[in-house]
C-alpha cells in the first residue's frame, strides 16, 4: 500500500468511528428529549458499598417484579434468566410509577392503555416454583455523580426517599434524566 491509500483508509476509519459515536449520543439525546418521563423511587442496592468510583449503584421500586404480574411463566432452559422483559408501568397516586404487568418478549406491545407505558429490561434471576420476585435490570442502575459527592448521596439514600426521573422511549429503552431528593433536583443529565 502506498501512503495515499493508507491515509485514505485511516480517514475512512476515523469518519466511521466518529459517525458511530455521534449516533450513540444522538440516540441517547433523542430518548432524553422525546421519551415519556416517569418518576421512580430509588433504593440502595448494597448498603455497605454503594459508591464504586464515580458512580452510585442503585435499584428502583420496579427492580424486583412480582411473578404474579407476569402474563405467563417462561418455558425455556434458563427459566427466563437473561431474557428480555417488558414491564408495564402506571403512575401511582403519589406520582411514583409502579409495575402493573410484565411479560417476557423481544419487543413491546403496541400502544398500552392511556397513562401507561412499557419499559424494557433483562431478567437477572430465574423463575422457580417458589420464586415470588423476578429481578430485572433496565440499564439505568448506575448513576454517575461529580467526584467526591457520592458518599453524601450514599448516606442520604438510607435516611430518606430519593426519586429518579427517567425518560422511556416507545421501544422501552430508558435513560436517566435527573436525581431528586424530595422536591430538590440534585443532578440533571445533559442532552449531550
């Protein structure tokens, strides 16, 4: 290969990489801008070590879904573990969205009832006869915080109620929008 061909190939690779990164950022921004907002209550995951680096690991009121909400029991070799799950959410009287139904599926059902939406996740636990809850990960379990501020959030999570505003796209994909301590917004995610 001559230098000109090598230079053109390197330029093409750089353009592809930039395009890929730009599409990831644009997709995230699209969900934040156009997704339906839901408010979820935040729960500490590990009271001994929530802070790992510059992020806090958290759970939500919808992270453990009762098996009675599932339309049917999975019939596969993993008993539902690592399968896509869609959880139907509806706002409660206090404004916190709650799980009202769930199903194992690869895509959301079209148009849930007014005031409801489907959020997509992956089952992280298996369904056994004695199981009463299925753990679901939605990809929003890490919240990045400014350096040095995680310890305060870690301590406060165990003392009082925090909520997270989450944007959910029509395909069930979710992105964190903002963290709230009561009525006070602590952090908001920028669009870019």
